[in-house]
C-alpha cells in the first residue's frame, strides 16, 4: 500500500503545497533520466504476496494486527482490510535459480507464519477473491486500523461527492450493489511481480507488458466468484476498477478515465509520459508533509526519494504500474526503474503463482527478439480488448494478436508464447530445471483448460448439482484451496472440491449467508389470480409484497390464498377481482442480513411463521424460509453420517 505517513488532503493550501512538490519530483525525474543517474546493466526481480486470514469456518478473520504481531516477521505487513496481510519478497538478480529461490523463500516464510497463527486458530488462504467473503466483510468497520487506510477511504468518498460506490457485473450470475465506501476493493488479493528495467529499455518493455497482459491473465485466472456469485474468470479486474471509481457522470458524453486503468495508448518516449498523464488526469487525493528538497539533494549528489511522486503513483492503479525505487549498491543509493505487474491474482498454489511469474518474465525478456517494436505489429486497442476479454472468459478467449492474427488460447499460448518465454528465460540464464518446471505448469494448465477459475467454477457446479447451499459451496471450495495450496501440486492436478473438505458449522453464521436473493415479488394492487399462478408455477408458499422503491409492505402466504379462493367459490361472485392488499399480512416479521441464523430459527419457531423477509435499511434484500433450514439440517445429518462412516473405515 506504499507510504504510511500520508493523510487526506486537508484544504486548498495543503493541496497546493503537495502539488508543487509533485511537479518538482517529475522535473527531477526528467533531469535524472537525462543525466543518466539510473542503475543499468542489471536486472532484478521481486514480488509481493497478498493473502487472506481465515477462521476455522473458512470465513474472513478480522484481526490482522494481532496476527502480524504473532507472526513477528518484518517481511509481512498490513493491507486495507483487517482480514488481509501482505508479504514482500527480497529482490534477486534475474538469473540462475532466482525464480525457485523466491518460491522457496515465500514457502518458508508462509509456513512459519501459518504455524504461528495456529495459536489464534487462524489460517492463510491464497485466492484472487476469497470465495467465502461476504458483503458485510467489506464494511468500513472492517478496515485496518491504520491512519493511511482511513485517509484513502475518506479521500475517495470525498471525491464521489456523496454518491454511493456501485458494482454492476454480469457473468454466469449477476451482481448489482451499492456501498457507501470504496472498501469493496479489499476483496482483491494479488501476486504482484516486479521487473527492474534499464531506462533506455523502459518504453519497449512497458509496451510488451501491455501486449502480453491479456494472454498471461487468461492462463492465470483465479477469481471467478464474489459474494457467492459466479462472474468473470478474473473478476478482480472489474471489481477493482468499479470499487475505486470516483467518476461522477452526467448526461453529456465527456470522457473520464477510471483511476484503475489499463491505459489509453502505447508509451512513446519515456516513463515520464505516464506520470504526466496521471497527474493531468487524476486529482491528488493523499498528501504528506514533504521535507525533501529534491533539487538541493541532486546538487549535493544525493538520490532523492521523490516521495510526492510515489505517493500520487500509489493512488493511480495501472495494471502495469511504473515504479521508481532506490537500490543500495556498495554503500551507495542508486535510483532504478521497475515495472510492477498487478495482473496476477493470488494463488491458487505457490507453484501456480511462480509459474505465472516465470511465464511473464520470460515473455518480457524474450518478446523483443520476436518483435522488435510491438507497437508497429499490434494495435493498442487490440491489446486492451484482449485484456478485458481475458478477464471475462479466461482460456476461452479468442485473441487478436500480432499483425491482426486471430488465435484461440489453445493456439496462442502453447504454440507461440511458451516458446518465446522459454527463450527469454534462457537468455537470462535461468536454470534449465526451473524453466522446464514452471513453464511445464503453464503448458499443462493451458492444455487441460484447468485454471484456478475453471477449477472453482467446476467445483461450484458439482456441489450445486447435489443441492448444496451457496454458502456451504463457498466454504468447501475455500477449504479445498487451503488443503491444496501448499502441497506443491498445481491447480490443474487438483480434484474438485468436496463437502468432506470442510467441517461446516452454520450455527455461527448469518442470515445473509443463507437467504434467497432471487425474489419473486408483487405489488399491493396486483390481482390475487396472479399470485396464485406464480405460487403454482414457482412451487413456492410465500410471495413478498413490495412498493415501487423496493420497500417491503406485506407478505402473502399460500394458506391465505387458498382460504380466499375457497371462500370466494362458496360465497362471492366468481367474476370479481381481488387485489393483493386485501389478504396480505402487513408489516410482517422480518430479520436483518446480519442477524445470526439461530436467532432467525428461534423467531420462526416462537412466532409460528415459516417465512422471514430479510430487510436492510428499509429495503427488501432477501427471504429465508423453513425449506432453507431443512436443506441446512439435511446436509449436516449427511455430514455426520459420512464422518461416522470414515471413522469405521479407519
């Protein structure tokens, strides 16, 4: 998350002072590039691993600060949500066994952290979006209690001018929600790979990163679910953009760039172009007390930190982000440039993560020998289209590639890109065993079509076919991820998730995790004949009544409908038309999405009702019925039977 010593812009004076430092930093960077201050002739790689902390029920655990203290490892740090952590790997020179060395380092540190977290009865899960995450997990109350994160959320909310943040996304399922803050961003966890680049090579390397972003994401996709809904293969892409979207629209067709962006064109002359565009397009939202006099430092031969530029850069979320850093070489501080690949999701396993990294690094180092200038062989619009198509469809994407050639993933990745990546890794003198192992994973994953996203979706379909509720499906998938992610087995070899993978305990869960949100509703002035037919067609016993604003106003039960029609047949004119308002129960007993499931069961039993509408802020959001509890208890009984059977077999 960058510099922690920041704050939201306080007033116009604060904004002006910080902007002045920002402009000085850009001019200083231009001078440093012109005067050849930067480290050259050496390539280093690095990575950042984001992760989720989960409780025994495989749900987010909100105590990252306590976990961080227990882990007691300086490589670990906080992230935006209180259920997230991040680990930063030491940079290594890009040669020899660098990739497997980083892999082993992450494995060792993670295993040590996991062992310590047993003291809190917690685990770590690697997933682009944790399958068990729920909407209330990203309420503002779940933010990490550090001023920088509050400052960022406050600043983004201020830029929205009071409007709600929206997420509208459709895949196999659909999601349309609003939230008061940008905390939806906390659903995302990624594996970010860094590549140090010589300044003279930066433009070409950055354009290559843009060109290959689509296919490398297609084969790495691992985020198909959010709040129990199946959306894009890499839902992070749309979720990240929309969750931080502070644009306010009107009726005019004015173009505005989202703060999470792929970019708008190829880079032409220098890294500075990106910073120029980002300063021009995106308002400053965080500031800090800057004491650094960059030009004085340069006159003294000292390397400036460019803090203002780095702070602003940390609030503009390019999928390939330019980075300014400082290397410590022989006691000296020497500036360098990096490209940070933010495309890859976390997980699903450590071998998968480093296979993704090796594939990308190989392409970055080998593509220039295949195509000397990618901008002359490929339209930028095609690179951008490929990126978003791959986010939606994963390996099912059809790519528009070099010279306009149309290729499927099965044609592009194994036949063209893997050979280029292999050449790039060989050119960097990466060990042959590492090349064969990591690119072998990519080759087999592409051939099988079994990315983390496909494994998750297939697991969901399998479990749903047996009538398993969404929440239990999400828990089983998460449990299977945790079981498989550290054992050295890449995802294309995993068995599909099974209910035996998780000890499911619904007594600790909330109504939101079980309620049905696919509601069949009517209005007060609808006729009862419509209600009766809807109950028959849908095989339901209750129909909710709402007004035009989605507010619950009543409930109609099958018993009420039967009584009405029985009475009308005997006593009334069969040609009369009755309305819902005549028989509905007004102001029915309701529950909140955040109520405990046991509380809902007690309310049903004590009040002798078989249906509870779920209401949040006066808005109808779901319903929970006796049938839902029958499914829950039925699955629990089946689980107990399976456990007894397994014990006997042992």
